[in-house]
């Protein structure tokens, strides 16, 4: 039997809302919004958002890691422990 349940995936603006929004360019993107778009497309990795893994953004980091996992991307366990 077909499954007609609609899967909801976040939009780039949803992802952007949980990023630090520093536009620091450490991820090699020009803005955090550009990073969010590429993250959604699988062209970026959450670990490239350096500010997200600082103490200041600990709350946003937890949320973003959950979003990334829900999208099916993996974050190495040892990376999370180091940051």
C-alpha cells in the first residue's frame, strides 16, 4: 500500500534561523544564508560552521545537529566531543 504521508523538510530560512548569523565566512560561503542553502542541498557540512561549535552558541548547536541528523546527514561522534 502506498504511503501518502507527507514528509516535511526544513527550508533554507528555517536552517538559517538556527545558525549564529555571523557571516564570518569561515565556512567559505559569503553569508550564513548561503551556507544554509548549501547545507540543505548537501553541498556543505555543519562542521564547517565554526562559530556554531563555540560555547556561545551551544543551544543552537544542539538544535542544528538534530536538524542535520533529521535530514540524513551524519556528524562524526568524535567531532562533537572535540567541539
